[in-house]
């Protein structure tokens, strides 16, 4: 009887640990990644300079990996900020790149869910 209790306990721990670590409603979709980063960029950066020429500033999807979505913001200066959105947590790492000067710096992190509209 005792081995049966131990096996049952181990199976329950395995089931709970493998299924309960990620809340399905909080999983980030490609659309969430784009929307959250776009909202962040429109709140943080001055877009007034792009009113006459909208193509000089934009937000677009980049490369997707197994664990992240990349969203790219291009500034009117030519610099880009690459947002790497973790698909499971929404934690977003920001890397600013200035191609003309060959500069790349990690500039911080945001929680993507802070920039999505509440439903």
C-alpha cells in the first residue's frame, strides 16, 4: 500500500508541475506582441516628426524563435529598438541598435501585459 501512495504522490507532483507553471490566458500571441510593443512605442517616443512622412518611423514584426517574438521599432534617426518578447511570460527585453555607428546596447525590460488593453 505504501508504494502505491508514493507513486500516486509522484505522479500528482509531475502533473501539477508540468501543467500548472503557465497560465494559458497569459500566453503571448504574435498579435499581442505587436500590439503591446506598438502601444509602448507610441507612449514612449515622439511620433510628431513622422506625421508628414509616416514611413520614417514604424513598428514591424521581426524574426520569431521557439521562445520569443521579435518586434522592431525604427526611429526617424535610423536607429532601431528590437523588442524580444518572451512567449510564456511577456517579459520583453529591449536592445537598441545604431547601424551607422555599429552600436548595440540592451536598454531595459518591460512587461508586455502592462501595454495591452485590458479586456
